[in-house]
């Protein structure tokens, strides 16, 4: 495999690094998170103006002709700065559904709004009883002459407080956990019958509990084929796993850097604690976990276009590695910083919280190990 980046990809990394270094330092991020809105529409607009929101889309769809590697580059830098703006939810997930399963009319209607930053999306898929099973759905979509009527409830819909559009999974036929019968719909969050309860998450983002009561959508709201949507959902969520793995790598890289710097300056018994061999061993273990995660992240992003079994194994493997490594690196960073490691004023605890949330999104380590074994 070729892990070298092209000149265009290097320029993309340099441009986003420069932007975030200038305008998204840790103190700025804390102010954004604590604001009433919980995100920065102005920063989102700058992402659009720089072409970051267009990077993964083909030129035919109004994008810059990039793909998974460009997304990986962006997400790693977003991870380094703990960016809270809904790039995964809008560009990776919603954009992925429109690109992979949407009709030409749907792509032409919605992707320009993603590219120019005017439309924010959220993915409403999780239900309380479902755990990580994407097919375990109580939410239903009943077909009628005018389209579909959606009833149900979705939990922890990340970025929904900021969104205008929702991607919603619902059961159009079959039993509660059947693979067949899952369909995917585009729903306006402002549609009659959609109600939300918004709240902050532990990692500084915002989410909603969403209830659908007799929400009416037209036949053009269906993405892909009715009842055959689960394969599409799994494909797009694997793309999101690849992006989240890159974000986790960015977080771990910053935790390693901060921990090494702290151990060089914090003194005990008149010498820097970084001189103690036992702590050096722990920092080496942190670095090894980080490097293994980098390798797995590169692999999954290169394998997203391969056959289903290879894609699933790559995504599950990357999720397991980043989940284990994220927990280990986060714990070690907090411990080596001492009591101050979990204070709100220090970025270490914030990175640890974000890594913990990444581990649970789309399946934790145990779930992904089981998924890998079933695909092998």
C-alpha cells in the first residue's frame, strides 16, 4: 500500500492546519462550546469558503474531486483541535447517503447546500432498545398514496440541534430486527410532527432526542430502494468509522505531545519526571498505541471501496484499535498529568472525553470485535 500523500493532499492539510491554528485554539473552542448555540456558524462558513466541505465530493457533484483520504486528512486535524462543528454528520454521513444511495435529483437538490455550508444535517438512527444493531428499529414508515408516514423515536442524534435536515432510518416491513425491511428517508426537521429535546453531550457537542408523530414525507424522500436500506446504512457508517478513526488519531497525537511536554517540565525530587524510566516506558507505550492506530486508520480509508467483507473487517479492526488505544492513551495522559489532568482548564480531559465518545459511536470495542469475527 502507498501511504504517501499527493501534493494536493499536503496542501489541503497545510491549509486546514493554518486555519485551525489561527482561529480554533483551545480557549476559543471552550468559548464556542459554552455559547448558547454550542458551535460556530462563522467557522462553518469558513470551512465552506476554503472548500473543506466540498473536498470529499466529485467534481460532478460540485466538489473538489477528493474522497476518503481527503476526509481522513481533515478529520485528523479536526481531532487535534477538538472541532465540534458537524462535519461527520453533514459531509460524511448525509453526503455519503446522497452520494452512495441517492438519486441524481436528490444529489442535485441537496449536495450543493452541504458544499456551500448553508445546510446542516444529522443522522437519526439510534434507538434505546437497539444498542449498536442498526437493524433493530421500532420506528416505522407506513406507505400511503402520498408517500410515507413516519412514527417513532430516535435517541442521541448528534448535531440535531443545529440541523435543518435529518437522515432517518425506519422500518417499512419485517420484524423488529430483520435485515430486510429497513428504509432510509430525508426528513425536514421543521416538518409537522417532529419534536426535539436538545442537550449538551459530555464531549462538548450537542444532541437531541427526536420524536416522530405522523410525520408525512413524499415518495421522493426515500433514499435508495424501499426495504433494502440496511446495506447502504452499513456502508455509510463504515465511512463514518473511518473518519472517526482519523479524528481519534488526531486526539491521541495531541495527548502524546502534551504529556511529553509536561513530563519535561514537571519536576519531582529536583529533576523532570520525564527522566524517570518507568514514566518513559509508559510514554513509549502511548506512542506505540498511537502509531498502531495511525496504521489501522490508513488501512480502513484505503479499503472503503473494496468488497463488503473486506470493508467490514477493515472498519471493525480500525474501530477496535482506536477504541483500545484511545482509552489507554487518555488514561495514561490523565494519570501522568496528575490531578490537573481532569480539570476543565486543561485540554487533556477534553481529549479523553472525546475519545471515549468516539469509542461508543457506531459500536464499541466489544461490538466491533464480534462484527469482525462474523465477517472473517
